């Protein structure tokens, strides 16, 4: 089963149906998924869908029709199996997809559960034996211990005969009790079927700061009780709670299509703090933490914010709490307190001190400010020079001399300058693969393109666009901040929410 396509997810949310069992055709043109008791089918290229009631998708294969391979969906109905040739269906079969740019973003399915039990089976504290050699080893160890326990008992019995046999007492007194205890404990461990605790919470109550602002911590607190048992198993609270702050946006594409993307920020794990009320045996626990949205996230006309809490970060984990947040107000730009001069800007751009210059310009050099705390507008206000000025400074100070290699080098996703004969090259290397991206006998031209290719800040300066060179990978040229980004959705790994987490 593949991940549901973005269109399927949006359609299911609009129709208030849960998605599962997603299928895709070999050419990724058609996607189908089980949605509640029905089946949803989408034609990705023509952005249309069809809903089949009381059916479950089984297979989506290519079948030959008039010598041409076409996608065919096999459905399981109550009265049997039905196959639909999707490419052969006319317009009466299909319905245009709801466009979130027109109808608005799909609603967020909220969850305010007051009780939670881990769906994962609890870990067993019984010994794990997965092969015949493990079983034989355990039986041999038990037999050896039982033999020495019996030997110690016989030594005590022999000492009762008196005379020189009393010396057996020196052997029997330590051997018999020690090996008897070891034999009994080993036998208990061999045959025991212990019931380990299962993680569970009751009476869950979540509170959060209503004064949510981008760039400021959103505080949350989870209060709950621990049930005495879950069925016949003892219960324990999860050691940590994980929070994720998510904003849902619509991404318009050049071809007129769209996708729904999620920008997400993960909080540090909130640890469990336990307490017991006086006079009661009820165990109370609480978790407290904060999560912050990056200031450099681009704002969209349509945004939906929500907070999701889960008990672990494993893939596919269903959160036990999902709540909507009010759309935060626009960001107030930082006020610059120390504008840097031209020389300071040029030196910072050439010596990887850009972020330190930004923090100093806004009076944040002694704070724990991160890249995410500054918007692209904040950064552009600091660097007022253009790309040509940076290149001129690099040539005047001979900065390029420390960047030039005379032989090809290897590495992990890195750029370097290479001089071969009279030509200068901008090279890209990734492990065993090396590619020349730009070559010229003009050193200044090569240095300019190397600077634009390797420096995010230089790439944002006026005049840098004319100096860009083709990148080996499209995602390596993203001007998004290193800690958070949103990726467009591309088949076959389709998803309704392409989340990027704060690292």
C-alpha cells in the first residue's frame, strides 16, 4: 500500500471520511483508497474523482484493452468482485475535485481524547528464546544447577554416617542451599509468564497558551491520571509526550495544480512528572513543554494551524490530542539597532560570519537566537550590498586563493573550485561522483558563480540571479531556512501533508 495522494486526503477531509488502504496505478495517474465503507478514486491529471459506495479496493493493475494498457481497479462489493476500467470511463463517471483555493482548506479533524492506551504490545520481561539452541541451552543450564543442588543434598546425607564422612558437611552446607536457590530461580524464570505493564492515561486534560505568536514559545501542559490496570495488565504512564505544531497551507503549482502542504515544528520531549494526592492511591502525572514556530515561514492567504500531541515519535503514530489554533497575527519585524557598514557586510559574506552579523545588527548577539528567528526581510535589511560588490571584494582580497584545488577531490555533497590548465571550474562532488557545473578561463566569472552556488546569503543579493548555474539537484537550490522547509508533493510518494520538522 502506498501513501494517500494529496488529492485523496483533501477529498476525504472534505467528505469527513477516514482514509486507509491506498493504491496507485503504475503510471501514477489514478489513485484509490478505502474511505470509511466506500472507495474514493481520483484522476490526478484531470483533477476529478469518483466515489463508489459500499466497496473496498483490492487491486489497481494495468490491463490490455484494444492493445493498449489501461488502469483497472478491482473492487470488493457485498455481492462480489467488480472491475472498473478507469481510463475508459466518460465524464459522467467523474466529478471535479473540490479546490481548496476556492472552497478553503479542508477542516482539521480534532481529537480531544480523555483516555489513551498504547496500541503497541507491552514489552515482555520473560526470557526471549527464538531458536532450538536457546531452548537447549536453558535446559542444560537448569540441569547443571539441579545436579549440583542434588549433589549438595547427598553430601549432607553422607555426613550423617559420622567419622570421616563428616567432611562432606563442609561441601554440603554451602553447595546445597546456594544451588537450590539458583535452581528454583532459574526454573521460575524458565516457566514464568509475567504480565508487563501497558502504557495508559485517563482523565487527560490539555491546556495551552492562548496568546500564540509566531517566533514565541507556545506553552502546553498535559495533566492526567494513571489507571490501576488496563484489562488484566498493570498500567504505567508514557515517559514522555511529544508535541508538533503544524500549519496547513495550499501550494499553487505552475501547471495549475495544487497540493496541501504541512509546515511542522517538533518540540523537545516533555518528561513525565508523577505525584500522588494525599489520602488517595490515585497516581497523577503531568507533562509540560513549549514549541515555537519559525519566523521565516512564508505566510499564505489560507492557513490552518493546529497542535498535535502523541506519546512517541514513531512513524504512523496516531496523536491522542489534536486541536485547532487561531491563525496568529502577522510578524512584527525586528528593529535594527546597529546597521553594519559595507566592509563588515563583505567580510561576513566571505568568511561565513553572516548569521553573527545579523544577530549583532538586531542586538541579539548575547541571546540564543537561531536562524529561524529572523525573516528573509530581516536578513535582506542587513545585507545592502549587491553580488557584484561581493565578487569584487573577493578578487581584491585574493579570497579565492584558499578555495582553489589543483586536482579532483571527493566528498559528501560539496562544491569546490578546480584549476585545470588555464581553465577554472566550479565542481560538485558527492562520494564517488564528480561533475563540472561551470567552466571558464575567466577567474572572476568562476569565483562569482562559486560564491552564488555555495552561499545562501550571497544568492539572495541583488544581481545574484544572473550568476546562478544549474544545480546537480533541484532541492539543493532551495532558499528555505536549513531548519524548516516545505516540499512539493511528487508521485510516487504522494502525501497530503509534506511535513518538515525543526531539527
